[in-house]
C-alpha cells in the first residue's frame, strides 16, 4: 500500500499537498516521495527515494507553481527513484499516481501484453529495469516495469485517440484492472483531477479554497467542512467546487462488494489489546483481512483506514510515529503505530459502517 493526496483550488497546491502527505506518510508509506503540479500548459514535478522531509529539504518542490496537483508516498517495494510516483506519459501529457496492488488480478498476462504493445509502438518506460522486481510486470525483453507507469502511459495513448480523459481511463482500467486507485493530472486540463477507484480508500474534503482528496481523512485540512467517501468501481472528476462521480467499469468487470463486516471497531480494539504498537498494515493483516473471503473485490482498505481513524478520534486508540530503516543506507522512514487507549477495550457495540455515496 501507498498513500496519496490531491488538491485543486485557489491556493498554490505544492505547500498544501506537502502538508497533507506529511500527515499520512507514516500510515503505509514514507520510502519514496513525489509531487506534481500543473501551470502554464506544463507539468512540474520532483521526486526522491526517501521521506517527505527529504523531498522538501533537497529539492525545490515547495516552490512548484500551480493550483492543482498530486502528491504520493510509496512503500519499500523496490526500484530506484524512477520507481517513485508520479509517473509520466512519454508525450508529457499525463501524470499519474496510484495506491493498491494487483490483488486478485495479479496473474493476468494482459499487463505484459499491453506493455509489449506499447514498447513496440515506441513507448519508453522510465522504470524499465533488467530482471524481476517483486510482482511487477516483466516484459518479453526481460525488463520489469512499474504497473502504475504502464497505466499512465496507456491512458495517454487512449486519450490521444479519443480525446476524453474519462473514456481513456475506463478503457485502460477495463483492460488491466487492479485492486487499486489511480489519480491522474492532464497537462491540458488544469482545472480537473481524475480518479479511478476500483476498491481502495479515498476520502474527499472541501473548504473555502477548493477540493481535496487523500488516502486518509487525517490528511485533510481541519477546516474541510464537507467530506465524502469514494465508492468502489467509480470514476471521479475533481474540480475546485466539488466532485462528480461516474461508474468506472461494468460490474461484470469489477464486481465490488461495498458491504463492511459487522463490529469492525470491536475487532480492531481486541487486536490492539493483544498487539500494541501495531502498524496499519499489521492491523489490516491480523484483524481486518480475515473478516472477508478470498478472491473477491472488497473494501478492506476503506475498512481499516476508516476504523482506525474513528477509534483514534473517539479516544479509544492512540497513535505515534517511530523510525524504521529507509531504502538507502543511513536513512529512516516514519511508521505510525497504534495502541489501545486504557479503557478502550470496554467498547462493546461500536458502529462498523461509514457513509458511502453511490455514483451516478
């Protein structure tokens, strides 16, 4: 898992996005950091192997121009700086970030086939690395590429053909689905961000300056007075004044089950009682994932994020950051760990659902 955030509005995007990623990078990321904005018919970006703090201290990221942008923090999943988000199409038109994994689609050969097609058509992958890297696609020439770069490059090709960002995103998601969420910024559409969410967690917020979204509600500004969870199998067009939701793919392609298991709060609290100082990933694997059947598209990401946020806000759980080894020698990354607040195990009948708006 990774974390990401986006903003479009009246203020400069870079400082806002940096603060948002600072708030959430320890949840499930912190090892690669990157940010992209758009202005003056161009995309502006910086990325590093390392934390948000390294990105801020070693680059001019805070000065990037533009009132729209995306920011991303990645897990320790392998690769050099090119394997950090954002990714870019070869024509420089599309920037993309993502969170999630191949999931139940991990054995699909369509990613390799699409990558080979794009390469044969002249596409150059910046992430192309000899050999195998984790479960990422390995093309017929023996090079591994990042799945999110493949998606970004493919969306740009489809966009050049159809001229419609939503249709381009739908075509690519239908052909190479993942248990993931992808967010895109188009160079020639600098008042809109586009999100394709299969089954991950994205929460929207708005204040007087514009519209925000993030992996965690903890990243949203405190004055974000309007908030909404993004459903699965949904495509969002994010603008300064709000969000428009559309269906992403047919249910035959993405049969996402929006139902959440009962008593999520009590289950997580019981896990924290036995396993203090657990990371979000540890809680997810130990307490949340076992509540679902395998091989289905479910909302596990929404469940773990929303549940832990709710428990911390209610004073039933605590959070703190600790340092863990980073990607590069001598560097560290933050990891947020959660524990049971004394008395938190007294909760017996906690709510287990969150409000989800259905797409049009």
